[in-house]
């Protein structure tokens, strides 16, 4: 098997991500505030989440078909079922696909949903693309060649310490104590949740936030973003909650370098993850 030209693969991945995101935008018009979003109804009469699942499936199908035109032997891991049936099981290359990242923003007609693509070679992420079409944001990276936002090299925020840091999280670690809900969080300057990993990584990659930590998203949510953060000089780590299931939830920490050790200690040693 010939060595893959990653520069060419990145160009193709960006084109495919842009096509996929444009398709997602067309679905989004049916559920946006200007249309059905005010009542959370759609023309198909399905529930909003059923509609998003249909949109996910349609966009994912286009992505896989487009990638297969260039790389018919490559394997896939993707949000919707069935992707693992494509490609050559012996190929070292595997695409990780999130057709529509940010279900909650999508359902509510907001603009911070996107498409995420990552490419692994022998289990290592070597290429990543994230696009948030309605915000005109494109992030991409090749392993060892830096990370870029809308064509410009990414520089992460120069975080002083964790007390100075604004973090993003999916904030699922809720405990009920005497009828009150508590969220487990490190002591930091602020904690935010945008509902879309592409936007949460994006804020960090634009120097607006300092880190992310997650409990329960999937590989397709974090693989590209973590690699981009590392390429921009930050640090990342994630593990599958079920090591034997590539589709299981992940626990993830990603941040600027000065606060990573402290954030990592909280996420992997102090935080109590939700059950898989």
C-alpha cells in the first residue's frame, strides 16, 4: 500500500467537510427559529431528535461516499451505525466522522453546530478538520505541521494558571445531595457549555478559552480537536470508558500546556465519571 499524501488528503477532507456542512445547513433551515424551530416541529412531523437523526444519516452517507471515491480501502468509525462495514479491514487508515456535531444547538436553531472529520493511521490521529458553517469557522491540522484557523496558524491563550482559566465541559457529572443538583468541576475561572465539541474546542483554538473536559462524548467528538490542540502547543488525553468498544463514551481532558497537569489530575483521578 502506497504511503498516503496527507496534504492532498487534507485538501480533500476540507472539501468533503464543507460539502457535508452545507447539507447540514439545509436540514437546519427546517428547524431554525425562522421556520419550525419556534415550536420545535418540522415538516416531516417527526420529533426534533428524530429529524436530527435523519439529517445525521443523510450527511454521514454523503461523507462516506465522497471519501470512498478517493480512498475505497479506508475504514470508518462514525456516529450513525453501519460505517464499519465499509473499507478494507486490514487498512491502516480509518476515518472518524461526526456528520452533525452539536445536536442540542441544531435542534434549537442555533448556529454553533458543525462537521468533524479525523483520519487515523494505525490508531494515531494524523489529520483533522472541524467546520462550523454558520459561523464561517474552519479548523484543520496535519500531525507535525501545526494547526490552523481560517488559514492562519493557531496560537493558544497564554494561560496563567487554573484560577485564570475558562473551561468548557459537557457538565454531565451531576450529583443529587438533599434534593439539590451539584456539578463536579475543578476550581477555575469559569465553566461553560456550548453543546457542541467543535465549538468548545474552537473557542480554545481561537485563544478565547483555556481548556475542555468531557465525560461521555464519543471518539468522533474529540479526536480531531485534541490533535489540533496538541499541534497548537497544548496537551490532550482521552480514554474509552469501555476499552473494548470503540463506540463507547470517552473521558477527555484538553487544554493549554500550563494548566494541563492540574486539569488532567482532576479529570482522571478526582472526577467521578458517569456510568457507561
